C-alpha cells in the first residue's frame, strides 16, 4: 500500500543534480538499434536532431521540461520574463501548497524555502502531478506500485515517485529518443545509487529485468512488457508532440498493460501539434480533466482515467463538457490571473504565452 511520506522528508535537490555525463558508446548503440528496428513509433525530427551525446544534460533540459520548467525558483525574474507571466511563480506555488498531498510544502514564504532546496519550476510541476495523483493511488493494496511511463524525459516523474514513495514503486520508462533513453538511465542511476536501475536492451525478456526498481526500455522493445500488470500509466507533455498513429499505438500499449482498476494520467497540450480528437480507449473511465499552472497553452488538461472492462465513454463526455464550459471558459474570460501590478514589465499574459507557443512550434518546424 502506498504510504504518505512525512513532513520531515521535504525534498532537497543536489546543486550538481544535472552534472551527469553522457555515454557516447551507449548512445551510438541505442541509435543503431533504433535504425535497425521495424517499429514505426519513431520520434519526430525535432527529437532526432535535439539530442547528441556531446550535449550536456543542462542543454537537454529545455527540450524535456521547457524553457520555464528548467528555471530555478531562485530566479523569479527569469521565470516571469521567460513565461511572460509575472505572477506565474506565485500562482504555481499557491496551487502546489493548496493541493499538497504529502504535507511537505512549507507554509509561509514557500517559494524562498523551496528555492533554498534547489527546486526548479519543473519540481513544482512534479509535486503538482503527484499531489493530483495521490488520492487515486491511495487504495492499491500491494507492496509495490508498478508504473509504466511513456516519454519520461530525464526521469523527472520517476525521481518524484521514488522520493515520494521510497521503496514502493517499480517504474518502467519507455522512450523512442536515444538521448532521453541514455540520459534517463544515467540520471536515475546516479540519483538513486541504492536502487537497481537497468537499461533493457538486446534480446532481454521481461524476466531478465523484472526485479529492477527502474527499467529504461526503448519503445521498440515494449512488447516484452507483461499484459495487465501495471497500476499506473503516465504520459506528460509527450503525446502532444506525436501524430495520431503514434498516440494510437501508445494508447493500445497502455490499455493492454495497465490492469483493470489501474489508473492512467495524461497531461498534454491539445492545441499544439496534432489537434484533432484522440482515440481514447472506450473502457477508460474519466475521473478528472482540469488545467494546472503548467498548462501553458489554452487547451492543456491534466486527465486521470481508471481502466475498466466496459464502455465508459459516458464519463469522458461528462468531464469533457465540464472542462470546455468551465476551465476553458475561465481561461478565456477576464477572470484569468493578471500580471503582478507591481512588476515593471506588464506582459499581456495570454497573447504572450500563446504566441510564444506558436513561435516554438514554428521554430521546431512541426
Ligand atoms: C517534452 S519531453 C517531456 C518529458 C517528461 N514527460 C517531463 O514532463 O518531464 C517529451 C518526451 O517524449 C519523448 N518522446 C518523443 N517522441 C517520442 C516517441 N515517438 N515515443 C516515445 N517517446 C517519445 C522524448 O524523448 C521526451 O522524453
């Protein structure tokens, strides 16, 4: 059973957290493996050019967590300027403190307290995501929660889950981008020397790796995963960059690997690359569909589903209706938080952030 961590266990991130060296030989091996495989779950062009072994983890951060997500809380001016929203940090901190499921977010001058512990914006996102998920995970009666994450970047959420639920999570990270595979393996191994972190390659079967705490697995090898055996499926800011065929394949993978009663969490922009409706499996009962402070485009819901065995599109329609008529209507209305009146720059939040998003899409040629 998942146990809440104590107040005395407030996270602190090492200053040299991302001083992790790339492994050129490993990267070449993964890239060659990717070229040889026949799977078409391949990354788009942005990802094939973004990651090279000679790029440090620092350079890659912006690709994984965005130009705002990578910023330290110790740099509030940079957060305001890069996001184009003077009040973003305060709004995110308030949100995190408001939903804190673990009782670890300090009250009072929260932003400073977290900045002193080397928090970055992305770590607030991790706390947000885990706090939203915690109530849905509370009643799993098993020694270990089995998590299947697609497109986990450098392992941000895997790190958060291990910090929040030490010794109680087995995490499988699937990715199709060689640099993400190589760095997530290197990062999580360095961050958790006490855990067994493995990279699954070659002809390994599931039984070769199933005793590990963290398994990094190339997407083209995901068929080795046992069916109906995971409790939580995750995709954050990753399906949003894929075409419908790729998303369909990952939905099928999640639907076949998550056990009935298990939970799926998705947090993706729906007005970014592919903008039509997804083929969300009909048997996924929708439990939640809301924006979070990380939602940097208009339509960017955090969605939670419970995997069922019968058609639950009724729940999907219901949550979609509330989302469109409440969250999106709220975003469009003047009720949206306005920039901090004390700030010298008074950026117009919505046009600014949306035009940045559009510029980013254009720059990436997507
Ligand atoms: C913007 S990053 C988000 C990382 C992470 N979820 C987070 O929020 O910190 C997108 C992730 O999707 C992965 N990705 C891109 N294309 C993919 C594909 N076709 N299959 C699997 N993963 C993919 C990237 O390697 C990266 O890990």
